[in-house]
């Protein structure tokens, strides 16, 4: 099987993970989490979101976190934004990249951002135009790409049309997101095959949740299509406040361990990541789902690649 020699891992735990913790996490702990991820060599971190604090109170301290982070050279800090107001806040906070989000499912889109998909696309185009003149990169997460808990199956042609429209409006990278873990590897393979017809590989990312334990099989399917950008969250933190019973992203340590085992370079120090993962479990006060933090490395040489 041909797989990419190198993968860019984006840890979304501080945002996708912590937005779903019912106990409030101190801003200082969030800052420490981001700093430790960056220090372990994670090249991209989704730090927080610039959304309405009434909708997601856990993310109300986005500006404070950005102001406190130690930013190593080359690291890319991302803020999720739902609308132009969020974009203005993110730019003022000094993000390197904004991640917009549109759900392929109309029902989920309404529940998540109180907009139609069409309104989301219009906001996306306006933000992409502004960001181009500000020198800020724009990514778009296409949520529910492989299924929606409210609408069920999502037509892959619709997902690809949305992805193409976003690319045409100036979005740099489209991240196909399995928001509530409904994908299977063949479905992943099929959608990415379609995506590759119009979107260059280096502008495609995947965002898998491990809700039904197919997350890593889905990563393998995406690697097989040449995708080399993946989101994951340390310790498997996460969920979605607008999806019933959603659980976490694939765990960063599990993803990195698997990639290193396959000889794929990530630049991440796994031993350091495991220390941060253990600390994070003590911060949230409950067991988190990632496995390598419990089992340890299969072989010591997998710590780095
Ligand atoms: N950041 C902070 N406040 C914002 C905001 C933003 N990006 N966008 C809007 N607001 C404020 C408005 O100023 C207004 O404040 P007020 O009540 O004090 O006047 C209030 O929120 C309502 O604004 P409105 O435009 O009517 O928003 P809405 O209630 O329709 O909600 C969103 C729209 C997009 C702001 C909201 O749905 C949201 O934040 N969703 C994010 C969901 C999320 O993070 N999901 C997980 C990630 S995928
Ligand atoms: Zn997610």
C-alpha cells in the first residue's frame, strides 16, 4: 500500500475536545496544554474558537489563551470561526489560520450556527476575501461529510459541490469531517476519490471522530488515497455540544504511534505527548479514551519519527 512519507497532524483537543467538557477548565490549563503540544513538535494546534459565548461558554476565553501562548517559530495556531464577527476577533488575537465550519447537513448546520448552508457559504466567501488581504490562511471544515445524526446519509456529490465552492471562493484547505463517527473505510475511500478529481491532495484534510471505533481504519483509508493532513485530539478528548452522545476525536498519541509504526514522519515527540496526556486526564478528572497513553509504546523507537 502506498502511503505519504510525511503527515501533518493538527491537534484540535484544546477546541474540539475542551468545548465538550462539562467541568470548566482553567484558562491557565488550556494555555499549558497548547504550549506543551507545541513543545512536543505538534505543528498545528486548533487553540480555541471565536464563537458566541452564549452558545459555547467553554470557549469564552479564546483571546486570553492566544495572548498567553508561547509561539515557537514555524508553529501554526488556528482559531475556529463561525461568522465575520468571529473572524474579526480571531484576526485581532493573532491567529495564523482560521478554520471555518459548514455542515453538509442542513439540519445540523442550523443547530450548530443558526444559519443555512447557503448563508454559511456566503460568510465563508466574505471571510476568505478579507483573510486574503490580511495574510491569514483559511481552512474549511465540512462537517457531517459521511453522515448526520439528524438526516442520516449525506449525498457525496453534495459534499464535493460544497468543497469545490469553498475552494473557488478562496479557501485553502478543505477538511472532511466525520463529526459524529458515522464513516467507514470504504465510504472514506469513495468520498476522497471524488474529492481528488478537483482538489489538489495537499489541500485536503480529514477530521475523524472515534465515536464508533472506526477512526483509525478511516485514517488508513484516507492515507491510501494520499491524504497527509489529519486532525486528532490529545488523549481523545472531545465531542460536540450540538451532537447527541458524540464522543472524541481520534487520539493524537494513537495516531502518531500508528504513523510512526508505518514509517511515516510527523516530527512529533511521542514520549513528551504521553506526559501531557497523563496530565490532561488529571485536569479533566476522568479517564480519556486514547489507548497508547495506557498501553505505552509498542517499541521505544516509535517515540520519534
Ligand atoms: N463571537 C462572539 N459573539 C458573537 C459572535 C462571535 N463570533 N457572533 C455573534 N455573536 C453575538 C452577537 O454579537 C449577539 O450578541 P448580543 O446578544 O449580546 O447582541 C449574539 O451573539 C447573537 O448574534 P446572532 O448573530 O443573532 O447569532 P446567533 O444567536 O444566530 O448565533 C453563532 C450564531 C454563529 C454566533 C452561534 O451559533 C455560534 O457561536 N455557534 C458556534 C457553535 C460551535 O462552536 N460549534 C462547535 C464547533 S463546530
Ligand atoms: Zn470534530
